[in-house]
């Protein structure tokens, strides 16, 4: 009887560790993916405009807009590094909608994207210290 309980407790412990590890890895992968996306689309070498700035000015290519959209959609599906999920998702959804507007050549999408891509608004609430 005691042996059975020990085996069940051991199995439960191993399962809990596996779930915890998978969850931790997923969060870490999401953080790393967001960081890589930001480096590629929101930063640029000195003297070059980042893709997000090109998008505001209507100069981003279809491929660049598709990359922006995919990155924002991936970010929206992750937990924010800091802060609440609700405001994080609202900001991500505004970015997604604005990029879709840019892709559709909507005349108001540039302004919507410029408003949504406010780095300080997102970083002050969600970027870890």
C-alpha cells in the first residue's frame, strides 16, 4: 500500500515538474521572440530608418508589413514581461489593426499605426526594468 502511494506521488511530482518546465520554456521563448522581433523591426543601424518608422511614412514593403503583422500577432499571444495581460493585448491588437490597415492601403492607417506604435506607452508599463 505504501509503495503504491510512493509511486503515485513520484509520478505526480514528475508530471508537475514537466508541466512547470514546459510553461517556463514557453514564456522564455516568447520573451526571446519578442526581443528578436523588436531588434529587427523597431531598431536599425545608425543612419537607417527602422521598419516601424518606414511603416508610419508609408515606405515599408509588403514583406516588411507582413513581418510586422506576424510579430505583433505573436506578441499578442504571449504574456507581457511585466504588467497586466489586458492592457498588453489591447496595445498589441491596436498595432495589428493598424498594420492590417497599412496593408489594405487605408489612408488613415498611417496615423493609427503612429499612435499605436508609441514605444514609451508600452515600455513604461510592460518592459522589465
